């Protein structure tokens, strides 16, 4: 295993010799760094404001406002990504996010009604889906097939770590800034500035480089939008013919649901159960996010070896089974130390499963359909997270301590592990593939 880990590290270093991979990675890192800053700014303004009395229902409502509308945009994202030049999506998407983030900062200072603030934040989130789906769909264009697994370990995980770092940057800016809305606005403006840096990084890639292939391009926007329903149906049919990809997407959606429910519970515990001070609660949440980010990093190191050893689906089943056990053992005490440990291990298991799923989809789905499938993938992620928040809102008490929710999540993890293991056994060739 030590040799395998050394090989994975060497493969990761080899990726950095791919000039275009480095450039695409730079776009991802700057983009997700600013995402982390922006998201923590929203959390500080909406959830951890001393004037607010946040409930699980309020958190679920906020997530629904920010994420569910994208479920309607998802099909359009996929169809357009398979017709628009993906380099241009990364360029203009980051410019738009910078503008919308600057508008959000102005609204915070102006103390506008909540719905107007959410509308601005929703615009940033909506454009974000184009950028993230475009980054995933572009990855096979900058690395070879042999290194696609390790690229899927390094790139999304590095982006997640950048987002975690962005959260730390946001907290640091708040610490050195005066109290009040001006501090939140300053953090959002920092995110806007880094979005512009991400747009500049996209300019280092050639206009045609990230695809899609010219044969799939639709030159007229009206024709592309008119063809949305047909294109979505074709994408679903294509996915149905790629059973391994479809099963992986179903499994990772369930894992995302579990992760979302635990996230809402952790948020409530940090806000009300473990500290009476709002600043201390936000600091605890920051530690939990940091440990989860470390888990993501470990996942990037071990997943290539584990996927080769157990197969992609086999390793996903192992991750889900481990999460089931650890959720019960570490979650039920509701102690800060055990929950922080759970954040690390569950984060590692979740990211490992996502790396495997990303690789399966990229390998099994034709290039002309990747944009649509990754947009659907992203949409499923959002719906699962919001659905988890809604379930948590019904189950969680005001302080977040709910043995019922912990047991429910553990059961779902276990059921997913069994289902994925059966998929892997039915598709014996997949067990040996990496």
C-alpha cells in the first residue's frame, strides 16, 4: 500500500507537467477560493448574525432559495455547456459572479429586505453551476485517459481545499474588520476580486481548447434553448445506456443527502448546543469545515490506489459502509470532539465516493453529452442537499441534538453500501477497473 501511495503521489506530480492541466487547475483554485469566501460571508450574515434566531427550518428555507431554483436551470446548463465553448463559460461566468458579488456587498451595506439579498446571492449561485460543471466536463481535454483518475483526485479535491481556505480567509477578514454589516460587505468584495482573478486565469487557455467538439456545437443560442428539452431527453437516454455511470450517480446522490443532513445538524450544534457565544460557534464550525477539508485531501491521496484495489464501485461501497459505522459511533455522543472527528472521516468517505463517480461519468459518457450529464449531476447534488435540510428541519430539535437523525443517516449509508456492492458484483469487470 505504501508503494501504491508513493505511485499516486508521483502520478499527481506528473499531472503538473501538463501545462494545460495546470492552467485549468488555476481557474478552479481561484474560483473555489472565492466561493469559500462568499459562502462564509453568507453564513456569517444570515446564520451567525447575533440578531438572528436561526432554526433548522430557516436554514432549510435559505438553502431552498439558493439551491432549488437551479434545479430549473440545470437542463439549460447542460445543453448550453455542450454547445458553448467551455473556456468562454469559465471566463464570462467568473466575470458575472464578480459583478453579482459586488452587488451583494452593496445590498448588505444598504440593509435591504431579505428577499432582495437572496436574489443577488441566487444569481452568484446560478452562475457558479455553469462554472463547476464546465470545469468537470473540461478535465478530460487537458489530461490523458491513463491519468484521469488521479486528475479527478487532485483537481476537485484541491478546489475543495481552496474553498476551505477561502472560508479561513473570510473569517480572518471579519476578525480584522470593524463589527457590523460593513465587515460582511468587505468579505464579499474580496470574493468578487478573486472571481476576476479566476476569469483572468481562464484567458491562459485557448478559446477552442476545452471543447466540446465542433460537431456538437450549436451556433445559435435560440436553437440551443429551443432544443433544451430534446437535449435533456437525449442525455438521459445516453445515461441510461451507461448503467455504471447511472448507478454511480444514484449512489453519490444518496451519500450527498446524508452529508447534507449531518451538515445542518452540525450547524445547529455549533450555533446553540456547544457555545452561548456566536463567535465561538462560528469558530467551531470553521474547525469542523477545516477537518472535513483535511479528509478531502486524504481522499485525494488514497482514492486512486483504493479504486484500483477494490474497483470504483467496490470502493464507493466501502466508503458508504465506513460512514454508516462512524456516524453512529461518533455522532450519537453529540460531543464536540467526536463530531469533529466525524466531520473528518465522513468528509473523507464522501469525497472518495465523489472522485470515483466523477471518473466513472467522464469515462463512460461521450464528450458530446458530458456537459448535460454533469449538469444533471450537479442538480442532483443540490436537490439532495436541500431535501436533507428539509428532513433535518422536521426532525431536529432547536439545539440540534437528534439521535433519530443520526440513526436515519447511518441506515441510509448502510443501505447505499449494500446496493452499490451488489452493483459492483453484478458488473464484475468494474471491480477490477481503475
